[in-house]
C-alpha cells in the first residue's frame, strides 16, 4: 500500500532537514563557525532551493556547484561556493541587525539570503542578467524581502545605494579592489578572497577615520569573480 502524498512530502522534508543539519555540524562548525545567529540561519535557510535542478544532489556537499550547464561554469565564476566558505565569511563579519551590506557576485542568491538573515538589508550585484533573474526568484521563494538584486559589474559600474557597513565579494580577486573602499562607511569592512591559485587568503579591510587596517585570517581557494581581472602587469 502506498503512503499518502502528505506523508511522503513530510518524509522528504525531514530528510532534507537532517542532511542540512549534518552539513552544518560536520562541514561548517569545524571551520570555526561559532556565531549563533549564523548557525541558526544556516539551519533554517533552505540551501537546496538555490541549487539548479541538475545539481540538486550536491546541495549540501562540500564543493562548488555550477550555475550553468557547461563544463566551464565554475572556472568562469558562475557557481555557488562551498557551504563552509559562505558560512565562515558570514561568521567573521560579525554582522549587526542595523547594518547595510553590498554583495558583489549574486550567483544563485544563496549568500545574499544568508546575509539578509543577519543584517538590515542587502544590495547584491550580478553581472549576468539571467543569473540575476534566477536569484530574484530564489530569494522571493525564500521570502528574503530585504534583498535587492541589481544587474551590474561591481568592478566598474557606479554604486548609488551606499555607503555600506559591509562589502562582500562572493568569489576571488587578484588584489583588493581599492575603489570599493570609498563606498564603505567609517567603521565598515570589506571581505574578499585575494590571490592566485594554488593559495589565496581571505582578506578583511576595515575603514577607520580615513585609514584602513587589513587582516588575513585564513586561507582558501575560490573561482575568480566575474569582471575582476588579474593583477596589472608591467610591459617593457
């Protein structure tokens, strides 16, 4: 005898919740993610709703997830970062409920959704119009009403929504994009994954009274953020 549809749905949701719990406890907590608000957001935010159907089975895996159906999507930065990377970035920012956040590199919208649970509002920029529209749909499904998605190239387009308390680059860059520091409030901070493979460093730049201080708390590797080229090279 087959089970009623409602029972099957409940069983599926229980399985997803358990798998999400394992992701947080086995992948993310060991990466020094201890902020209670971040952990609560990770447990309740349905990451699977931000994953393309073709890669649904990877929703809770410790890996990057392509957002395009081609072999070079991850290489081009069209991907979701591994869950522990998003989580550790959110943890290290120590976001406050009154703060305003700018994210560059919306992707599927998952990081914007995570940040939106921790702050007042998020403006997120996506260079690809199709991905931006998908992110809007994902964020609406997740009822993230304090997130605004804009189609823009964060490496050069004008930013009219600031200044911001926090700027998050959801992908790697060759060097800290110093032009973005002008869009930080005093006391604000920018976080980015900086460097070249095989080693990059998470870099936090804090702005205080016109001066900046930089810390590099941990190492990782991530695909290059679209629009941000490599370091300038001298030509003789």
